[in-house]
């Protein structure tokens, strides 16, 4: 790989006290890594020189939690809480997995939007019933490998009957529908065998950019033996244990009524809390939960926009940070957020936290949010030794923003605050992953973006017509799940 000298950029390293102020620096890259960082570096004879004057260079952003399986449902739903929305976005009846080509295109669309928004690393927990299949996972890997993004990938997993994962589920849902909702579910042994195949054949592919992670859907949705088997694999292979925890009030009540208390305590009692755990959401958590999470060193993906759209609530981020919990930022899926833009999430993530505390000094600062979008997300992905900041030895995962291309940095008062409060991703001109330009001068370098987008548009009419039939087949479930939500709203929460 040819060396590259990035010359004359304004660089936010996010390393040390000076890392929050732009510094005029040159960046020398060798073998995909940052070799040197200093002013006025002489270009080595073997180096390509990339002029970056007028550009702000930041660490590539990290999307700590998304579901690529929702990508074709963007803009389709609103005014639905999670438990009812699931009937349409993750339907129980009449749904079939998309074909391999659509699976590839769907994943590619996630990556296109991510890279164009300065995101170099994603954690994709896609849902792909009815079973976990190596060829289908390989298709997602191939899409991300082809475009050049960094990713942790898994297909979401549950192995308890769905109605047993909801308080009042068996009481509210009629027996005939209960019977129809019974599906074959994987055993711990079956899933472990699948994972071992993945680690042998896919994990670490594309020069190590693509990794498998373990993704049990939630502690209320999986048997203890399955979760423990996943934890053993996650520790053995040094990958995240990525799970959903206490996203909604229904889940908090379910913990109390079905599992004897908080789902965080339930995980702790099983030995499922450690620094490799990434919890998505963590909205309905108690002070005791936070103490356990902090003591174990877990990470949380703060998905502010998705939590607002589904009416789930606000994650208590300041309390989590005070408790020693690492925070990353996630978009969640494009059906509960509608975009893959982490810049959107940053702005909302900062602003809505003012509702959690009346003391302004307790509100999130822009630097807290930018840290979550970079180093925090990298740590949640167990990759903070490789990405998330700019320093010698780390991978060259970089985003370049044109300081003069629009109004976001005019006037240029404070780069960190303007990244969080002013920028929307439109200033991103170039993106590097592993020291390779995957977006250069506004053009994705490894794919024919126009052809891919045209192909997606061509097939969406037929796809969405079929999905309307699926929605109709599942519409009868909505009032039942609304009744479950109503009952849970009247129940006390676990202390």
C-alpha cells in the first residue's frame, strides 16, 4: 500500500487536552495506519500527497447500534410505540426473508449513507428470520467489504416464545393467536455451531475490517444457557456481546413480573456483565442498575432519535457517565430513525438531555457527545485501540469536512460545538478507512453508487407491494400489543 501524506489539514485528534482544538497538522499514513502526526512533514519519496488545506479532519464516526434489516422501511411508520411497531417492522405473519440480491443491496444502502455522513465503523445487528445462515451473513459481509466500511455484524437472536418475553402476553393474546405465534427456535447448541462456522469462515475478513459479534436480542428473549454460550464465545474471540436492555416501560415491567426484578440485575446474577457487553438503549434503568453496569465496565449505545420516535423515553446519560459507563451513539434502524446520519443523532443526543436535569452544568457538553460518537463507539465495539481518535499507531479511519463548502462553519467559532450543533454531514467530502479513500471529492470510490441506487428503486415497488400484504396480515396484533402496553403503564416499576 502506497504511503500517503495528508497535508495542511485542521485536525481534531480527540487525544489529550489539545485534542479538542483543531491543530494545523500533516498526517503521514503507512500500511493503513497513522505513522506520524506533526506540522510541515516532508513528503517521503514514495508517498502520495493529498492537499487538505481548508479541511477539518476528524476521526471517522462510529455508529454503535443499527439494524440494516429496517433499511427499506425508512419513512414508513410514525406514531407507534415499539411493541406495536414491531408487528410491522419485524412482522410475525406472512413475512419471508429478502433474497440474497436484495439483502446485498439493503446492506449496501446502509453503508452508502453511513460513509457519506462521515461514519467509518458500524455495528449492524440485522434481523434475518427464520434461521441463521452462513451464506446470508456472508452476503452482508460482502456488501460492507465491497464498499470499504468497517463493521461488526451479527444477525439478531432470540430463543424464547415471544409472548413469554412480554408481561401479560399470555393473558391478553387469545389461544388461537398464541398457537400461531409459536415458531421453531434455535437451541444454544445449534447457535454455537453456527457461530463457530462464522468465526472459521467470515470473522476478520476483508483485512480484518469485518468482524462477527454475538447479538442475543435481550435478556428477556433468550434462555440463560444460550446467553452464557454467547458470552463464552464473545470472550473467547474478543468481540462484543451486543444486546437490547430496557428500551421501554413494558420491558421494565416484564423484568419485574417475569424475571423477578430488573433485567440488569438478572444479567448480573447470571454473570453476563463485563466490559465486552454493549447494551442498546438502557432507558428504563435504576440507580442500582447503573452501579452494576459501571462496576462491570459495560457500554451503552445511546439511540436518542429512535427512542424519541418510538416514545420509549430518554436514556439517563449523565448518570451513566458519572457511574463509569461508556457511552456510544447509535442511529438504530431506518424504520425507527429514518436515517443513518450520526450527525443528526449528535445534535438530538445533546439537546434532549436538558430535560433530564434542571442544572445546566449537568447537561451534556458538545465534547461529551463527540466523544460518544467516536472513541465511545469505538470502545463499545472493542476497537478503541484501533480507531476512534487520531494518533500514531491507529488505523487511518478519517473523515474530511470542507470548512467553506456551506454555512455550518461560517463563522468558525468552535469546531467541536459546530460539529455537534451545526453540521449535518453535508460538509463531508472525503472518508478514509484503513488509510484508503472510500469517499473522495464526494464520490464513492469502490462502487457504482448510481447503479446501485437505481437498482434499489427499480425493485422497491414490488417489494413494498408485498410488504403491504404482510402489514395487513399482522394488523390484528396491534390492538393486542396496545393492551399489553396499557396494562404495563399501570404497573409499578422495579425498585
